[in-house]
């Protein structure tokens, strides 16, 4: 019996084609399929961000968007428009 080896999808499923772009404006962003609060915070912080910095930032994203995500951070759904939290230091 051969072991099951999944094939990589050749392209995005049709339901994802035409999904909104991530950035809505400088103060908000739209979650895309596969996004998490971690990945959104990491993208916002930039490529120089450390795991520690991202770990400090993503809970701020959750708190700032609690009314849109709900109490469970993993409840983020594609298409949700999130407010970007203000910087900690100006």
C-alpha cells in the first residue's frame, strides 16, 4: 500500500480569486485567507521584527479589534476589516 502524499494545489481556489487586497487604508487592513493576527502584526512591523516583538504586538491587534474578531484570537475570518493599532511610541 502506497502512503498518501498530497499534491500541491496548482493555483488559488476560485473562491479566493478576486479576494480584496490586504490594505484598505493606512489605518485598516483586510484579512485574507490564511492570515492570522501573528502574520498581520509581523507584516505591519516589517522584516526586521523579531519573534519577541511580534509576540508583543499581535495581542494589541486582537484587543484593538475585539469587536470584529470576538474573544477568540483564532476567530479571524477572511474579509474582516481590521483597525491597525496605533504605535506604542510616537
